[in-house]
C-alpha cells in the first residue's frame, strides 16, 4: 500500500478556508486578511495567497486590487445561474448514472438518506449539510463521466455554502429531507421522468429560498479576519 503524500501548506490552508466558508464560520461578504490567516495557521503568507487564488477560481472568494479578499456574496442573477447550472448538470448526471450504475446509485443514496435521518434526529446540522452535499455528489460518482464531474466539482463548495445559508430558514431542512427521500425512492425504482420532475421541484424551491434569504445578506459583515 503506497504511503499517503503529506499535504502541502497550500492544501492545508485551502481546506481550512474552504471548510470555514462552507460551514458559515466565515460569513458571506466577510473581509479576509492574509496576515491573520497565516498567523492562525502558523504558515507564511505565500500558501495562504495561493489558497485564496484557488478559492477565487471556485467562486468562494473575491479578490480586488488594493482591497484584498472577501468571502463571496450573492446577487439574484447569480442565484438564478447557479440553479440553472445545477438543473442541467444534475439531470445529465442522473441520466448517465441510471444507465451505467443504477443499483450502485440507488444503494448509495439510500444509505445517505438514512444517515441524513439520523443526523436530523441528533440535531447535528453540520453533519446533515455535509450529507446533503454528499447526496448530490453521488450522482456524478456513478455517472462515469470525468468532464461532467469536474464541471460540478468546480462549484460544489459554493453550492454547499449556499446550503448552509438556507438551513437558517424556517422548515427548509424538513422540506429538503422529504425531497431527498422522494428522489432516492425514484432512483430505486428507476423512474427517470419522476427524478427529473422531483429534481426540478427541489432546485426551484431552493431557487426561491435563495432569493428569500437575500435579506440576510443585505448588510455583509465586516468583522473577523482583518489586517
């Protein structure tokens, strides 16, 4: 068994920042300071700067000359585009996965939904949101198309961060869980038309919830990791 390669300082900084953005510890619009982050991690500014550049490519961070880095913010137009993107790539992923590995996808989704139910009961919101992200990633794991997977993976962090925001809305998690349960059942039954309909409803409700949640972002915080 080959030895696992130690993570570089850039990778450690990247994972640290991505996780804190996704789970909402670093809030949308929050100012980020290379110096403060490097001090927290005990590394130089160089790997932090490289990590921020990668997060910019993923859409999780914006970087402006002379102004520095901030956690991404949302506009209604971008919300619409993200939801359109998800609708297209997830539908395509489902079609391929049901062609190529229907049993594997069904079993994996059933397992994740069962775990989601347990975490809901325990009240572990972060674990539930991680499982929500895992549920949708399963589509691409079983689709067997690296290009489709890469397209989705590029923005999976941003989509996960938006899920964290939406989890603050009343009844969102309950409705989301019921939708995942229905999708998993349709996958088990091989009902692509039902999956297409359920996915469209799921993403459309999410689209509307994003827009409702924009009120939470009207005054982006300016606290936290500053110079």
